[in-house]
C-alpha cells in the first residue's frame, strides 16, 4: 500500500527460477510477474492477490524462453518477447498472435533478443542482444519497417526509449550510448573518474522525457550528461556523501 507501506500481497509462481520484472496491466486490474528462465508471465488480481491467468512457455525446452520484460499493448493485451518472434497475448481470452518473426539468423541463436523496449506510441520495438556481434534494430510492430541501428561489436543491456520516443539509451559495460529514433548514435561515452577511464561497470542509464539529459549510474556515482555535447552537468559520488 503506497499510503501506509503495509504489504498487501506476497505471490510466488515457483520455488526456483528468477523474478525478472513486475508491472501493472494498463487498466490496473492486474499485476504481473515475469520469470524468463521458465517462460512464465503470471497475472494476479490487484485487489485480492489471487492468480488470474498465466502465459506458460516452459514446454519449449530451453532456458530463457522469453524476454525479461513484457509490455502493455492494450487494456487486455501484453507483448511478450520469445526466441524467434514476438507475441501479443490476449490475457482475457488466453489467445496469442505471433508478430515480427525473428528467425532470419540475426537473433535466431542462444543469444536471443532479450533486451527490448516498446516505443511510447506502441508502434515500434527496439531490440538488441546481450551477446557480441548480433546487431541492433528498430522494428515496426505491424511489420512494415525495419531500421538498422548503428552499433559497436559489443553486448548491450538496459535499452530504453525516452518518454516522448525520440531517443533511445543503453549500457555496454563501462560505456553508455544514446541513439535517435532513426538508429543513429548521437552520444557515446565511457565512465571517467578524475579524467581517467574507470573500470567500474555502469549499472543503468535513464533519459529524461525529451531525451536531452542522460543519467548514468553505478555503485560509485550518479552523473547527469548533456546529450547534445556530452558535457557533465552535475555529479554525485560516494565521496560527496549524497
């Protein structure tokens, strides 16, 4: 409960596995938990905590069957990332519609497109991979367009659109990246400390609503960067005791 801080529900799907992400459906009637290892997306009633329904992809026989995040597509549908396609799951009628087949070789490997985000207007998905050399791209949900993204031969994580959908950010080890929505890199940089490149990995990055400021975070610091020129606007560190 956000007002009192008291626990309303505690839920579990399996004694083993990973809880990768959680979220609410678009109408706030249900909350969901994602276990990408076993291929579950499980919906629970917000008011009662009782399980409502479950998407189960465990039978395809591979670990990391689905992506670590799912996305609201309508008030009764979620987009789920699988190894060779994306599916729209109608959780009211428990039906699925396969979209954007990904079996053209770029992602059709053990290194699948687990790192994705849905654009705020729900028209595009951006996807990359944990693995090196497997490419990155932006694809229209209706299949009408594929936009290759500029990228280095690296693995990426934390790919996220900014609030208005004009820019995309991601992390790769000690590097941070920002693209425009046409796939062009507009900012690339590495974490530095006192003018020297740091070996500290970046935990996450976040763009503000219009993509003009990038927050870069790790265990040692929180830094705000001007996307237009790469300049550091401000920084908080462990030493600053903030």
